[in-house]
C-alpha cells in the first residue's frame, strides 16, 4: 500500500526574485476610499474638506463638479482671510480692523493668483496631466484648507488679542505667525495627501510631489513679499498705498 504525500505549500510564498513586496495600504488610504460626498453647492464644499477628503480628491482627479469646488473654495478662502485679517488688525487698535480685514484677503488671493500659472506649467512639464481648471481648483483647495485652520484658530487669536495689553505685542506677533504657519502647512498637507491617494488608487499621479514642494516654497515667498508690498498691518499706509522693498528687510526693521 503506497501512500502519496502531497507537497505542503507555504501559505504565503515569497515573491519572485527581484520583485518588491506590495506594502499594505495605509489606514488613511482606506478611510479616504470610503468617503462619500456630493457638493450641494459652493457653501457645502467646506464640509467636504472637513469630513470627506477622499471624495473631494476623487472629484478633483476626475474633474467632477470643479465649478462648484472653485466657487466654494474661493469663498471659503476669502471669508477666512477676511475674518482673520480683522483679528490681526485688532492688535493695532480698532482703526486697523477694517483696514486689515480688506487687505489681508488681497495678500492671500493675490499670492495664489500670481503663483497659479507656475503651478500649472511646472506640473504639466513634469508629466502631470491635469487641466488648467483642475490646477485652479487644486490651488484654491490648498487655500481653503488653510482657511479652515484660520477659522478654527480665530477664537483663540481673538481672545488673546482683546485680553492682553500693549506689552504683549511681541507674543501676539509670534502667536499669529505660528497660526499662519500652521494654516499654510495644513493646506499643503491636504494637497500632498491628495497626490498620494490618487497615485495609490488610480496608479496615476495628479501632481509631481517634488515639484509640488518646490512650488509651495515659491508660494510662501510670494505671499510674504505681497504682505510687505501691500502692508495689511501698517497703520501709516492708506488703503490703496503700497510700498516697494524686500520682505526680509522689512522684517529686520526695528
């Protein structure tokens, strides 16, 4: 009586030589993939950015509802910068509230506008096949995500602005600088995650990651220079007055 023994195969056989083992998806990839969101109008876009980032990323990749996203993100970015600009102006007194509330959105929107062509050209030349409307939506989504951080931090900034005396101006300046840095970092983080999620789900890249980092640096420099040029916190300037000069030199002035 012969007994045939079947070869026992390992449950997880090793991959062929030279082939990398596929890494399991990150938890946030799966979470984004389960997101569902359909914008009912421009005013609902902020809810999608907060609770359904994966659905927003898919809409951006598939160029779905871009007009709604562009309008919604633009409104959110302007409103957030207007409100936070008013809080920034309150540090210098009641007379600066309206002045800063008008000029601060000009800095944010203006920086995004002048950096938009470079964003589209950089990405197009590195092989990212996105349309110009997708580029507009992506830049505004970055600004809107940053605006949500400004709105979230606005009550804290307002409280310190109205409850401290003039001898705390250095602290207030540092606090506002930290809030602005956090907002821009989170805006970039959202766009960078969108890039990584699209690459994981569709096997295509919506952006080039390294060029995105380079462009973000240009955006920050442009925003700093525009703030120096327009002067949203300079009480000595008129509403329409601008001043030429390098922003680093302005920062080093006593």
